[in-house]
């Protein structure tokens, strides 16, 4: 595996590939003397804010241990220093004989140039490219995949199937983890076909006890020896009998994640269309009603006085009302009095018509305005920041039907238009000023998502929110990983009962990039002691062990098992495990989410696994 980049994501990705998957990795980074501008590790104002909180908590309370090394111990990483990913740097990194290449430079143009060079040097190379422009990324995927097929000479051969191109962006890959943290409080959540799965360690089952609905034991931990050391290695993907006879061994389970807050109110037709009810104010509607009654009375009186048919009488009344009828000279006195009253009523109608036009214009102008948080809203998520990360998180929250209120300082931010189209309540203002978070109803909210690009703003918003409601859960985006850990420890000590999560974007997106480098089917990985369990999505029709079997039968102990059948039909939302029973028969057009070991997934896909260093027990 070759990783090329110029920021923290490259180092985090190399550590993920080496420590979790046990891959041999070559890291290509610019030399330290390159002189490129880099963001400061910790802004001074943020340090001051954190220092104030730490001073309140005290040194004794915060003495919970040092930061320590964040990167896991795995296969050694070879480092190549090069200013740019040119042909010489790629050749020195061994791209010609590599299995996969990740290009994670912050500049899209640099990644595109390097991808074209790498595809030319190795047509069978699996490419993972970091780009924000999704439309350009889709076209680039098609171009590079077509170049791989032509370069292999056999478009249908196995080499063409492996030489895939995957384009990912920070926003798309970080959004699921941030949403999962807001929903469940955990970042280690895997999303598959609309299903959120969380890996957790659980105690052994009692005799006769079975997994609860919505959970599944995927591994049994190593039993402890009397001397305190671990015995045999973990048992991966055990069957029900093995779990029942585990003899007190701890378990790794996959649990379905639900949002415990209040559900989003179903959208009504009037919420997505023009608010016609606000065209006329109540006072204007009463005035128009009274005027209409007066016109009707004049028409009835004209009918009685002139002794004509009702239609002609109503016509004469309207002509008099708009002052376009001939004067009633020589006609009966009653007809003349009715004409004068009709003219007076017409004069009263003119200001009412002008008021209706002005109110209608105001309604059209405010139809596209941002909604305000409604009264009685509670249990919602307050989303701070509608940049490229925040806008994707907002879309995911609405897809999961989670109530959300947005706060953004810039009315021209990229996510404001999305919030307006989704009819999401939005507060425009600086979150560091008093009254802004109160307008977003932070006191009744369940979670605060601070996702601006400024560490200072995020930290200040969290501290202000905790001052209003100490038990509110917070998910905070911070740039520097060590600073993130320090903030997390301090906030956990100062508010031990409140849920606190702090992460850098590089930490969140590295697993997704690593999964793409392992193969397009990989959705995530669950570490189990010194082994790893892969979560993958495969087509049931392409594997004889899946199509035609029930969900319960599609299981090979120790190798793989089906977690969530996902059916895509007519562009509807994919149906996941909640819609299928164990006796559901998998069809060839079903996509299934499986949990598998590396060897089990390779056997299921019908290919030989990539040689790995001996890191398994």
C-alpha cells in the first residue's frame, strides 16, 4: 500500500493500514524543509479557553494519564520524502508493484495529476483519491477505470476487476461518523444500507441466555489464564452453540443504533410549498369579509329596489362599486341612494386591495426565508457550522429523520441554501455572542454538533452551551489530534455525566480511506484483539454461497456471516435487516452486508487474500 499526502490524514491513514489491517505501507510526504504553510497546532485563544476550564477543574482532577502514542503498533511504515508526487517519487515508492495507492493531498489538482501518472505506471493499481468536487470525481472514476481496462488488455479479466478507482471527500466520509456520534455517542459506528451498527465489548452470556434482538455476537475474546495472560486467540464469528458454550468468555457484539430523541415531525404539504395562509393577515381577512358582505347586501338591495333579476342587479352593483356605471339620473330615489353607497364602498375597497398586494409581496419575499425554531421543540440536535462538513452532516441527519436546528454566522455559507430547501430551522448569527444558542433552543436540545473550521469557535460554543445546560451532549470537531484529547479529558472531568466526543477530521475519515484501499466492498473494520473483522457489502447474485439461501443459512462459522440484506428497488430507500426475517431467501439482485475475516472474505469473493505479516494470534 502506498499513501501520498501532505497533512495529518496521510499519517493517520498509514497508521490505520499498518495497525488495523497489517498491511505493508509506504508513506510519501513532503520534506519538513519544504516550507509549505501549515495550520498552527493549537490556536492561542483556544489554549486560553482550555486553560480556564482546566484551572477550574484543578490539576488533581485532570491527572488521568498522558496523551501517549495514538498510532497502533503494526507493520513498519516506510517513509519517502518528495515535494510532489511526480514520476520519480511514485517510482521510488514502488507504485509499479503496489496493490493500492491513496492520494490524499489537500489540492484536488495535485491528486488528479498523480492519479493519471499512477494509472499509466500500473494499470492494475487500486486508486483512492481525495477530492471535494463530487461531480468531477465521478467523471474521474469513469476515466481512470476505463484506462485500467484498456491498459490490462482484457476488460473482463480479473486484473480489471481489482483496478478500481474510488473518489472520497472529507465531508462525505466524516459525516457518517459525526452523525453516529450525535445519535449514539460513539464514533465506531458502521453505516450499511441505512443500518447503523456499533461494535461493543459485552460480558459473557448467562447460561441459557441468547443475544438480544438487534445484537449479534461476532467474536469471543481470548480466555484469561490463571497467570493473567491470554490463552488461545479470539474465536471469530462463532455459531450460537459456541456462544452458549463459551465458558465465561467476553464477547464482541454488533448492535443496532437508534436515535433516542424526539422524532422529526412529518413534513406537511404547506411546509414544502408557498405559505398561502400568510397572504392575508387576520385583520385584513376580517375587513375583506365585511366588505364582501356589504357588496352582497348592496346587490340584494338593488334587486329589491329595481325589481330586476338577481344577476342583473349584482352586475349593476359591481358597476357602481367600481364607478364605471352611468349616473342614476331620472331613476327612483332608492336606486340613486344605492349607487352612492356602492361608490362609497368602492372607495373603501381601494386601500384594502393595496394592503392585500403589499402583504402578498411580503409573503413572496419571506417564502424562501429561513425557518425559525418552532415552539415546543425539544430533544433535537443543534448543528453549528454549515460549511462543507456541516452541510453533509445536515443532509445525513435529515435522511435519518432526526430533528435539527442549524446555527451559521455567514448567511452565504454553502449549507444555508440546503437548510432552506430542507425547511430546517436556522439561526444566523455568531455563536460566541449571547442569545444565539438560546435562539437555537440549546436548553432543550440533546446534542450540540460543533463543526466549524475554527477550533476556537467550537470550543467556545461548547463551553457556552455547557454553561446553559451542563448535561447536553457535545460532539466537537478539532483540527489537532493531541489538542482534541486534552479538550476531551478536561471536559469529561468537569462534566462527568455529560456525553463528550472530540475528534479531528483526519481521525474520522482515515478508516473510510483505508477501507477503500482494501477494496470497494469494505465498509469498515472491527479490531478484535490482534485480529480484525471486516464489514463488507457484496452482491448476492455473484456468490453461490449467498443467492438462494436464507439469512440464517448464509453463514460459515469462523469465516463470514450475513448481517443485513439490503434490497435496492426503483430507487427507493434500501431496506435493511429490520425488514427481513431469518427465513428470508436472498435473491440475486440483493446487496448483503457481511461480517468476515480477511481469509473468509477472500474466499467469499473467490480470490486469494493479499499476503499479510503475521500479526494474528
